[in-house]
C-alpha cells in the first residue's frame, strides 16, 4: 500500500523507475501499474505470500485483499511459497466466518474485503489456475517463547490496524518512526518481544497510555497493560536511563506527600512564565500551562 504517497509522488516515481511519461491522472497511473506488474506475475517462476489466517484441519490459507494481488501471486506462478507465523493458525475453516466479519470492519470499515481467497492445496486436474507446487513455511521466530510469557495475549492480534487509527502517537509520528515491521500500539509490544529489550527498549515509551487502543481492539488485547509490563521489564533488565530513574524516584516521594505535591503545584505556577520565556517555541506552544486553581480545590 502506498497510502503515504500522493498522486504526484507516484507519478514522479513511475517516471523515474519505469521510464514512462509523467502523469498525475490516477486512472492512467493505475493502468501503468497494472500493465507493469501483471507482466511480472505472468512470467514469475514462483509466488511468495503470507496469509491472514490458516486452517490447521485442511491446510487452507486465507487472504484478505482489496487489490486482487494476493489471489494473483498465489495462483498464477507454478510454485507457491506461503510463509505463515504461528499465530495465524485457526482450527478449521468453520471458524473463519467470525474473522471474515471482524477483520475488515475493524481495519477499513468494510463489511467484507473485495477479495477473500481460500487456497487449499495445489492445482487439481482440470483447473485452469493454481500453483502446481506448494511449500508452507511455519514461522516461529520467538513466538513460542512469547506464548509462554506474560505478554502472550499479543499473539491474538489479527493485524487489523484499529489501534493505529486511534493512537495519538502513531497519528503524529507515522509508521516509519517505529523502525521495524510493526508500528502502532501492537507494534510497540510485538517488536520489543521479537527483537529484544536491548534493541527496542526506547519503543516502549511511544505510548501515552490513554487506553484508546484497548477500547477499539476487536480481540480485546489489553495493550496498555502489556506496554506497562514491558516498561517494568525494561527497568528490571537495566535499560532505564539514570536520569529517568532519579526523576521518577523524586516524583514518587513528592506525589506521596500532599504537602510536597501542593508546594510543587505552587512552584510550577510561579515559574511557568520563565518556562514559556526560555523553553523555546515547542514548549511554549504545545505544553499546556498549570491550572491556576488545582482540581482538588474545585471539587467540594
């Protein structure tokens, strides 16, 4: 998907890489893409795909697409290689209807995607399309270890993207900022678990813990709780910054004492003009100032 690029960027990309005349017309760009890609599909020796779900009982792979590319890559080349991570497995095709309704409605608001492809086995005698040879690769890559740990619920994720749509951090910084395959709230958890805390520990701060992701998740993954568990693990494993540790220790003492907390509120209101004066435009423009009257004094 190239939703992050506009038609002018796509037009320049096609002109540079494909040697075609520059155009911004979406219909013309679509025809150029179709003509170029379809030729590659028809001459490819092998097609490589994943799957949204896979039925253990029949070995069927299920693909949800709106473009039709999934159906083409799995049926036109003579060899089909399907790579599936372990959590994509469901018991049988009898369990599929629930996900057919759940995934597109949570992802794009559709009742159903344009194409739902259920592929079982190889080409049968008399069939015009379908791979003649099939290889299915079941990918663990640390998922069995996740299943036995305290964050196992992240493996229920169906990759709908609903948590990304509502996440204030993701909507501000975009998907590329997460630095790996999975962005958004689910990406914070899954990326950290798959790549290790040593590599991904800064990522667990990419959440405001507002809980919007918990509310929209169709499979009820407690994403906020999982992020908090990872933050606790980061501290236990020694990846917290020394300044952060000292700051939280001081804040804990202040927050536990009503008198110190009130004094802190008074000082913040007193010195806020200095923060606005010397904190730079980002601080002055985006950071809200302290309330003139604390909340606990407004409520009888």
